C-alpha cells in the first residue's frame, strides 16, 4: 500500500528564516509527486508536480526537489503570507482509481513577522 | 471563476439525518474525485468518476455513502443516516484529459451533532 510521511508536523519560523519540509514516500512505481498548499478552511491549492529523481521546480520562495525515496520543499526567506499547511501526495504508476492521490498528514508552517 | 465549486460550504446536521453535497468540476474535466479530510490529517480518497462512470470506490466508503455523476458533469455525494464519525471536510477535485494535476474545490465542512 502506498504511504506518505511528512515531517515535521509543525514548523514555526521567523520571517526570513529559511527551512525545509520533508516528504518520505513508498509507492508501487511513482507516476508523480505533488505538493499542495492548504489554508485553514479551504481546499488544497496545487503547487508542483515532480516526476523523476533529480527534478526541481520553483515558484517564488518555494522550491521542490525529488529523490527516489523523498521530496523536499524548501522555503527561502519566508514571509508571513507563506503560513499554511503544505501537503505532499503521490500518484502510483498502476492505473487504479483514476490515479488517485495518496496524501501525507501535512506540515503546518507558521511564519512570524 | 472557472475553478471547482462545491455546495454547500458548511452543513450542520443531526445524527441519523441524510445529507447531500454537490460538486461542479472545472468545465471539460472528465475525471472527478471525492476525498475526505479530518482535522490535522491529509485528504483520503473516497471515489472516482471518469465521465459518468464510477470506476473506483475506497473501502472507506461504507454502504451509507453513495455518489453519482449524471451526464458526466456535476457530481453529488450523499450520506445516509449520518453518524458523528462522518464529521469532516469533504473535498472534490477534477482532472483534465492528459493532465496529472488534480484541482480541488473549497470543500464542504460537515458537522454531525
């Protein structure tokens, strides 16, 4: 069964203090790894898709990287508006359930001014 | 706004009552997913439609849950004889043909008292 584990569960940062979030996964053949941002009371907002080890994607202060066993989301010089829960999800190569997503528990990030 | 929409956004019901939620996917997205998210957890897959066909259901989806997608457009998720354990955020997502990313709606927050 596919599994995704995110760490830490929560992260408190000062504005400008860079950090990284970890997503470890086991999947029966990785089709894609996805990062989402979720604000309280809202649905997840798509950020990145990564397909193969060594791939990197960037958007503003966020950079996602992928290895064969884990992915990292690096937040560079965060601002208070980066405060959110960041979710990692995997999609298996096997064509089951329409390529459903299996999510981790998320990392709650709080950036203080 | 051409994103995924869900209705209602919030629903409070008494135990034993039936509830129905609606999801309108991004137009021309033929794949539609329902997920459930409890506080502090990542979303969990419930069911998947390709056009009007329901192709996969999670074992999380008990007999009290039923979903439909008539004409391959909007979808409904009905919960019969609600229980307190059904309290959660119900999320809908859609995906286009040839795409991997799933786009989520704002969710319906269900509270069973």
